């Protein structure tokens, strides 16, 4: 895929960014509703996907930002596709025992990202993309998310009904080596994640290798700690 290089200038709201492309100020769609304040800093190098759709309000979508010498993927919805393809291709050893795979399974009034099944059990997987890194520690979310806590409660309900359930954290920043919930910015989600884990919902953590010519999941699971961090690297705002 051909990308256009840009320089980040401003983010007027969570949906758009002002970027400089070949000396001209352009408006780009940001496909990530998180704050990303530690990534989208003044004059950061970004990589944009151009659109040929004349009906679009923005000419570009902001897919990558350079941070600490690596490419970070800001296309949060892509996390679901990456996880799904990795499962199908057997790269997630914990989820390699299923012969039926489906995207966006509707359950009651909700949609679960991935549904898996074999002759013995059903498995529901909710995927969360992670971009916030503090000293190599990946944290989610980077902003409070009631929707994220709701997803965890849905998994707990499905687990109670006898299904296998997993929350899959895909670290989209290559420098993430370890996962912890972001107690500092969202204690409700963090506590709900603890409750879900105690209820039998599994937690899987993997990371991506990001390149402009493609994104691949690294087929090695990472460790996590659900306790509150002693680090003071995050400041509430």
C-alpha cells in the first residue's frame, strides 16, 4: 500500500488531524478515538493513506505515527482484522483448536468481535488495540471507556453461561513488552478487567510488527499484571 508522508500539526478533535504534506496543510481522518497525546506530538512524522473517494470530507486517513524509532499503528479497527487473520493462520496457539471462525457474532443486543467453535465448545473473543506505552509497559485504555467495561461484562455473562471467553489485547506499538490495565486513567475498566479474569475470562496479550508494506502479529504471547502500577509515568488530565 502506498502511503504519503506528513508532519503532524494539530488535532482539533478526536476525529481529525491537521497535517503538513509537501508544505501544504491538509486535514486527515484519525481512525482512533483514543487521546494518543504521547504519540501525536508537534511535528511528529505520520504516514497517511490517501483516498480517491470524492464524497469523503477528508483526503487522507492517518494510519501510522513514528515514535521512538518505530511505526505505531493508529488504525484501531484494524486490530480486529489482525487478530482474526492470526487466529485463522494458527499464530495464536491458545486459540488454534477451532475449525469455525466468524467475525462480529451477535449475542442478545451486543456484537462480539470474534466467535470460534469446534465440536466441544464455543469461544467468544473481544479485541482491544493498545497504543499507550510507558517504559515498555503497554496500558489500556488511554482514556476512560464505558464501552470497554460493557464488553467485559458481556464476556462475563457468556462465561457464566458455560462458554469460553477471552479478551485479546493487541499491542499496536512495537515497543510494548508487557501489559497492565490503566488504573490511573480508568479505574472502572481496570477493576472490571480484574473481575472478569476472576470470573474465568481469559486474557491474551500479543503485539504487532508494523511496516509500511504490511502489519504482522508476532506469534509470542506477552505477560500481564492486573495490579495497580507503581509507576508515576501517567498524569491524569
